[in-house]
């Protein structure tokens, strides 16, 4: 017999019958009430999510940071990113040829989201010293480009206590990620001089091509050397201006091509997965993925972008621009300039107050220091401090700003609340990226002291 066209397979009729077997409404309501009561009463006793901090909260950020620091991030074991390990860094080492040829991704956002927290700098408030720096005497380290030396100052007496050679054109003094030593970037000597923080004396060196600035990834696995190349050629890096090293062994992992001249300063996203870097001679900002070590976005801001700092809430970056005489506020996800804050001629160096409410900006050509309120995103003070103010180091208690005068041969000590110049210390030459050490914070992300 030919089956009817509208006849359905038995399995579908059986399934339809099972769906229709619904329990009475009263039973459903009663079961829901009982289950809800169990959840509300039993959850705290079980130590459930009710007591856990929300994702992205300050507590979550601290816990994650502590877990990372409990490991030995400097070890190369388990590393699977980038090319195979190369010989130890040296001036004659051939840069890795597998580096990215430059930005190709659209500036619509990185491959991984940039996290935000309540206060990125919550662990670097006044008095919040890490155990690693216990007993280390406070000193201010001033690199002098002209003499190739580092001047060591006792901040309590304002007196110079030591001076030692480090190589040609030392640019910045950088605390290591684990706060156990400092490095001096001698760009024209292809050298990183290592300083013992406890004795304030040099104890060794690493040979790397043309180091201008030095940073460390949030997990401490990588050291990132910027070359600030203004010309092509192998002697000073050419287009390969961002070098990733294993922080512990100083073996080259990748030399990244940057198509814009003058890789200069950078700062990391809240989660450390990316950073935004300035290129001083080309007017571009570049976003780089720290895990893939590749360019993922770019933004043309014009002028001469210099120093970079992440906002306390982790949402935007502030970028000083020496030619535009102010600071750009940049959305790192869209790679878009949200606002521009005029500060003064030659806006150059940035530093964050200990309470993370204010951003200090040196205006090198104007001889002034501006204060930006993070929440209002506007200048609330501008103080005339004289000289040619360049880089800033904030004292551990947050009351003083130590500022190098790049073309005046001096260091100014400024009251962070009133702008009054407390002391001018003559060091000679061309003082640049000075560092006050130790400072509050659990880790250093590099430069002359970016702490979290």
C-alpha cells in the first residue's frame, strides 16, 4: 500500500508526544522556589562566586599579578613564541629575519582585548615597597649623554656621591622587572651596563645593538629594547627598531621591523597583552602584540610624539607631543585620538602622581611643568620651573619630582603639590632619563621607572 504524503515518521510522532508530557504548573513553581532557596543559603557556605571579586576589578588584578610573580618568568622553559632561540645578544648578532614587515592589520582593534581595571597603579602608592627592595638605600641615578657617565645622588642630602662610566650616550636608567638591578642604555656603545642597586655600582654589561630605551613585559619573560633609529643602516638598527629578548638569558627572540623612524617610548595595556609605542621622527603611534610580537594597529598623530603613559583606569593612553605642544588622549582599541590637551611648548616627559589622580608633563622648550587631572582630562596647573625639563622621577612618598634639564646640565627637585623649585643640582653635561630607586611597586615595566 502506498503511504500517504502527509504521514510523518513514527519517531517524530513519538517525540511530539514526549514534548506534550509537561508537569503541572504547581510542581514547576514549587521546584523553582526550593532550588532558589538552596542557592541563596548554600552559596556562601560553599565559598562560591558570591565572595569572588568581579573580573577586571582591582582585587582580581592584584591576585593575577601575584600569581605571575610567584613563578620564575625569566626562565626560557616553555617558551613557544617567536623563532628558535638565537645566540646571546651581541653587537655582531644578526637580527632575526622573521620579524614582521610592519603594520598590515586594520586599526579596528587588537587580536586580544585590552583589559581595564579600577587603578592600574594601585600597587605603586606611597610606601608600597616590594620585599625585594628592603634595605636598599634611596639614590637618584642620572645618565649624562655628554660624558658617558652616570651620576649618583643621595636624595636626602642632594649631594653627588658617585660617578662612573657606562659608555657613549647613556639615555635612560631602567630598573629591572624584578627590582634587583638597574640597567643603563648606552646607545652609541651598544651596551647595557648593569648596576647593583644595593651598592649603586656597576657590576657587568650586556652587549645589544643601539639601546635607547628598555622595557619589560608584564609577566617578566621579555625585555624590549628600542633603538630610536632616525636613519637606515645596520649600525643603528635601520627598520628593525624593536628587539625582543629573553629577560633572563638576553638571547634575541625577535627583531621587529617598524616602518616609521624614531621608536622612542611605550607603555603597556592593563593586561600586558599589547603596548602603544611612539615614533618620534615620523609622528605615528604603533600598537604591538606582546605575545605574537607583531604590529596590530597604528595611528598618525603628527608632530613628534614622545613619552607614553596608560591612564589609571587602563582605558586610554596619554602621549606627549613635543611639536604639537601638548598631550594626545588615545583609544588603543580603535587607535583613535579622542582629545588633545595643550600644555606648553615642547611637551616631552610624563609621570603619574602617587595617588594616580594627576599626570605631570614637562614642557621642555617652555621651561614649565603642567599638571593634568586624569578624570577631567584638562590642565589644572602650569608651573614655571625654568631650565629645559625632560624626564621626571617621582619620589617614593610622592612629594617631590626629580627632573633632568637636558640642555642645562642640572637636575631640578620640585615640590609636587606647589610647583616650587626646592633644589637645583649641577651635574654637568646633558642629563637625560634619570631614575629614583627604589620606588613603590611590585614590578618595573622599564623606562626610567614605570611601576605596577
